[in-house]
C-alpha cells in the first residue's frame, strides 16, 4: 500500500464525505500479519451465516481474515474461491426451491457456466478498514458500504474520465460475489470497472435498509481519488448534498 495514496484518500474522505463509514480494503494473502482469523459462526436454523453478518465487526474497525474454515455460508466459500463450485442437487434445490432466485435447474447451470468463481490466490481473504492499511499490505479491492448519496457520488466519479455507458457494472449475483468476486475478475481481466452491489435480497437483512455496496478494483481506485479535486465534488452540486450525509 502506497502510504501517500492512503494519506491522500483519508484527507479527501474527511473533506468530501464527513462522518461516512470508512471503506474496507480486501485482498488475498498468505500472511495475515496479526489480523485475527474470525471464529467460525455457530449453527443456526437457516443452515448458514451470511458473510455480511460476519463483516459487521470489520465495518466497526476490526480487521478479519477468512478462509474455508470460518466463512459461514457454503455458497460464499465457493464464490470467494476456497472450494470448487459444484452444480449439484443441493445447489439446485436451494436456488430454485428454498431461496427461489432461479426458475429452474437450467438457469442455475447456465448461471454458473456464465460466471464461474475464480480460485482464491492465497490462503486467506483479508478484510481491513482502509485507515488500518500498512505499507506491506497489497489491497486488491476497496469496498464501500454507503448510503445512496455516497453511491451516486462514487458512480459519477467512476464515469468522470470515461465515455462508455458501462464504466460501472451492476451484475446479478450473490452479495459476496458483487462485493468481491466480480471485482477480482475485473482485476484479472485488467478492465478494472467498479461493481455496484448490495442488491441480493438474501444479504439485505445483514445491512441497514439504506446501505448499498460499491467495490472498486484498486488500480481504478487510485485513478478515481486523483480526479476528485477537479470533479463535481468541488461544486455546488455536492455542496447541496453533503449536509445530508450525517442524517
């Protein structure tokens, strides 16, 4: 992590987004560097614990490391790359009969075919509040949990120096796929488009009703923060919205 970039962002965040939640840095690593490996969740009647519930402590300032042993959702284990994803009867029944997100078996099969998860590139997936990043850390994604006003600003900023209409993606997928998986693919493909998410009804109960997510590949994040001072955020447009951030 370039320390100057960290300093610049923290200054900018305080100036333009006062009182807003600190974003999370997300990256795979074999070295957890004293980051706590979060305890495995207890069993519950639903049969799984959404990782968005497990991330509440991270959002409150406590960095955590995850792997197959402590991710509480069998879908999340596969989506985040810690186990092969098999389109078996369990998955099909869950998506078509329990959650009812897919109409039939054929949609489930084609969905996985169209969007196969990538394999984890290291032993752990680390979530760390941005202000806790060290020089030795190598963030891959910067993810925001934010209200619509902040999401709108991030969306507009991501289009500030682009001309194509799809510079930000909002794909269908699980909450964790839109938080991590799609952004990792953007890194692999070197396209670096941000991902707007938080639309998965199954994870919505784990965040407040006015919160969405916005995950930015780190290379794109660096470009975006250096565009802020010359963007709409320095005009009357944002001056009118900024007082609402603390509400």
